[in-house]
C-alpha cells in the first residue's frame, strides 16, 4: 500500500511540475533594452575546405557542411522530419517541396485529402528537414538563410537537438536543445525567441533558459540569416550577422547534436514565449510556406579536443516513485 501511495504522489508531482514547466516556457523573456553582445560573427568565409587542411595550416575554421539545396530532391545528410503527430499537428513529408533548385519549401495547411500510409487524411499538416542519425556536431558555427512562413497560428525554427536530452546528472553538458531561433511573433514581427532546454522535457527535471529579442527589423520581410556560435564556454546567437544574445545556460552542451529546420502549428491563442499566435487559417489552396535557402556549418580546430560523448557523463539514478512514467 505504501508503495502505491508513493507512486501516486510521484506521478502527481510529476504532472504538476510538468504543467509548471510548460507555463514557465510560456512566460516572455524580454530583452528589456539591454545592449546586444559585442561578439563578432566568425570570419568563416575563408574557412578551410577540410579538417586536414586546417590542421596542416596550423589551425582555424573548416567547413563541415555547405548545403545550397541545388538539386530537386532533399540531399543527404538531410531527410524529412519523422511522419506522425507532433503536438496538435502532423508532420508529413507530403508537405515538403524541393522541386525548385536552390530552395526547400516546407508547407503548412489544413488538409482533408492527405494521402499517406502513416498520417491521416484530415488535420493540420506541416513538416521540416533534419540530420538525425546522419550528421551531428558539437561546437562550431551554424548558419541558415530562411524566409519565415507568414500567417497566424504557426512558427518556424532552426534548432539543434541531442538524443541524450533525457539523461540526467550533468545538467545540459550531456545534451541540450539549442533553439537558434523560433519565429512565433507574427504579430510582433521584429521579435524572435532563443532558448536552451536541458534535463529532458518532462517533470520534475526539465529546465530551460531563454529570451525574447527585439531585433528592430521586420523578420517576416524577405530573407534573413540566423547563426549560432557554439563554443565550449557559451552560445552566441546571430541575426543577419549581428550578435543578439549570449548565454551559457545548462553549462553548455559538449556532445554532438543534429540539426533541424521545422514548422509547427498550434490552434491556441498563445505559443512559446507567451507570443500571441492567432488562429491558424491556411488551406491547401493557400498554404503558408517556410523557405530554406542554405545551411552552412563550420568547425574550429581549437574545439576538437573538447568534444565529449554521452558515455563520458554519469547518468543520475532516479527512483521510479519519483520519476513515475517520466523515468
């Protein structure tokens, strides 16, 4: 009986903490007039073509990915985000259009005639592209040129993720979600969100730290670049070559992570960072479109000996009556 009572308490606490964690992520993190960090964007245009060339020259930046999406199919190591229900919407590769050379288009629309062996025929549909299982990197500089999807009720994101998010005991050093940007601000188009998440996504362990940045430019107008300088000591986020936020939240991930560029849909009034979403209204005839022009990734020889693997970190033992279904 005592074990059942403890288990019930553990699940209840986990559920409550999960709700609190969700609410915390909804609280806006305002920039509050602070100056932008004085961090220059790395001079990666002159990066070496390979690690071998960089080492032979005495060190420096080298290219690990230079993807312009010039073909008419999604090129390796990229692939569509996994089919299935994300939250309230479905991710389906039917919503990805790579037919125009030089651009990948991710669509978002309410459909009633979707044809897929995995996803249903009706619902809200969108997707994304990612490098899960094919390309991972720790540290370096990451940059994508994108055009935001227009319309209420949705947002795009460029983010990194580790498969070790659920591992506990080392804060985010053994893997963090790194949101290079999230564009949930259709009604406040000069703003964007940045956030670091670590120690799983579940109560009572989940933690995050983020900010809302007012860039002073309309991010929904034309093309913009979003960059991340990830060093062993900090993350610095860039918009159109200008640093907008710097943090060492979660003690900084040390393990390789994969890349994602995605779109999400929510039929609720507010989304991440407390941003007003509005009512999603895009249809098959008028889909919202997220466009991706290029993704470029660089590594620096100074970072190579600082990379860790998940096995380098000790997993924290969590009793089942505390972790409940989240262990």
